[in-house]
C-alpha cells in the first residue's frame, strides 16, 4: 500500500473497529464475572471451584489475545512480505469477529482449503479480511449468514470469497466502492473498501464485487499464490 493512507485515516479506520472490539472484550468479562459470583457461594465443592477458576483464566487469556490482535491491526504496517497461510488468517479473523457477529444474529461459516499460500504482509491481509467481514455483517441488519472461503483455483492463484445475504448494492453503488469516504452508513468511514482495494493491489491481486440489491453481496479477491 502506498503512503497515501495517512495516519489520521488509519486511526479513523481503527476507530471504526471500536464497536467490534468492545463487544469482543465485554463477552469474556461477563463470563468471568459470572464465575466470580459462583465462586462466592458457600460450600462450593472443590472440583467446581477448580473448574470455575480454570474457565475464568481461559476467558481472561482470550480477552488478552483479542487485545493483542486488535493492537496489531492498529499498528502502522511494515512493508515486510512473508509466506502467509491465508486459510489460517481467515479462520483467525472469523473467530476475532464472531461474538460481534452473533450479537447481530449473524453466523460466520468458513470453508478453508489447505495450501492457500501467498506472499504478502500478514497484518495487511488481516486488515482486509476484517474490513470485508465487517461490511458483510453490517449489510444484514436482520441477521443472516456470512460465508468466507479460500480456495486454490490452480497452481498459481487462490481466491478469497466473502458473501452475505444482506442489503446488496446497485450497479452504481458497486462502481463507487473504493472511493475515499464513500459511505452510506450513519457512522461509516468510507475507508474500508478503499484500503481493501489497495491491499489486494499491493499483493498483485484483483478485487471484484458482485452484488444484487436486497439479495446480497460477494467480494472476491484473486491473488497470486506461492
Ligand atoms: P463504511 O463501511 O465505513 O461505510 P466501506 O468503505 O467499508 O465504508 O464501505 C463503503 C460503502 O459500501 C458502505 O457504506 C456500504 O454502503 C457499501 N458496502 C460495502 N460492503 C457492502 C456489503 N457487503 N453489502 C452492502 N453494501 C456494502
Ligand atoms: Mg466498512
């Protein structure tokens, strides 16, 4: 990605993820709170006590992991390129955004083929994935399913597909995607798609969007594999 994405824009984009972040952290906090209340019960069997403590620690570790991943997303991105397992990152991003989605009655289904390897920057790939999945979730105010997959098309290309059953876009709206600050949302940034196009271009790939009003949208990234 070129340096055209200024720091202020990057921060706005991260700000866009605050809602997701808050939701993902609140969940483990509530679970731990529940276990602490249970631990307060008189005459709790020692086995239950051990179990509640173990589960609480697991939840706190998960919260910690979520914070770490979000901080990584917000970090200025280096230009490092490395071998990236796209399927693994797709699964990680889906699990990062899972509670946020469930809170909106959206399920995320992933289909992952092994050997979807690219040369790219893992942090940027994750920024792309979270932007696209967040848009898919937000497109379904009444809930639905997001399907995310990565497949090896042939020896030299892979495809990442993310589809939703949401509000969809007209042809004109699809054409405007990627223009800076183009957003139809009340508190949108209109930067997610612009950044997504830049990221896929920087990996030598192409990003296509297929959409039908009131039917849904599919975003397809086609990338050179290694
Ligand atoms: P933001 O999400 O902050 O509005 P984006 O750049 O991510 O900005 O998206 C720009 C606009 O494109 C959105 O406001 C929305 O109108 C439209 N859009 C993007 N993805 C989808 C989708 N999956 N379904 C319907 N509309 C979408
Ligand atoms: Mg967006």
